[in-house]
């Protein structure tokens, strides 16, 4: 026998709706980390990525990120300052160093000493990506083709809503 729908009369015969009687409250899933865990983990990752150990990597990454052939002019330098948080996200999460990303290294060294919420947030963050894509083709109400600006990898994405707002050569993250 299948369960009654939420708004159906309760099968116990009380005359009340199932959702107000025997269904009970919806199960709640406790988050594996709190907002405070998240903030502490991000602060820890920022300090780790900013350490002297990664200085030469950061300098090389800046050139790669901005694809600079010369010193930036004043206007570009201002844009670069505004985009610094995005650079650090990319540097810490996506840029492959010799032995993994910055967040991989942080977890390898400190996961066993971190509070469980911080460690879980960093593990989940490790699986995210911060990428800049150029739209190369739009198929209205179907999807689009994207080119990863760092790797050159081409991806087809099924997305209906955005195809009415985006055009080739747009950049998205």
C-alpha cells in the first residue's frame, strides 16, 4: 500500500490531514559545518595561501591568470586590485601545483588537527571550481559551448534560460 499524499485525510481516521497528523515533521539534516566553521576555514585557507611558501607560485599564477606580457597600466592595475579575491579563490582552489592545489596541501597537513566542521567545509570546497569561460556558441533554448580560458578545454552545457541572455564572446564564471 502506498503512503497517502500530504493533503489527503490521515489513514488513522482522525479526520485531520495526513500532514497535520501522522506524517510528522520533515526530517532535518544537520549541516556538517556552521557559518562560523566556514568563516574560520576561509580565513585559514587565505592565510595559508598567502604564506611565504607560495610566494613564487602566486607571482607565476598572477601572470598566468592575467596573461600579462608587460607591466599593467594604471587602469588594468585598478581592475586587478578589484579582482584580487577572485584570483585568490582560483589560486587556492583550482591552480594545480606540483602536489595538488593549495587547499589540497592545507588538508594534507592540517585536516587531522582542524575542527571537524572546518575540515568538512574545506573538503567540500576542494571539489568546487572557480573558472572563467568564454561562450563560443549559443543554441537558443538548448545550451551553449564554453571554452575554459585557462586550459582551452571545450565544454557543451545544457541550459535553456541563459541562452536568451548570453551571446558568443560573453565571459562567465
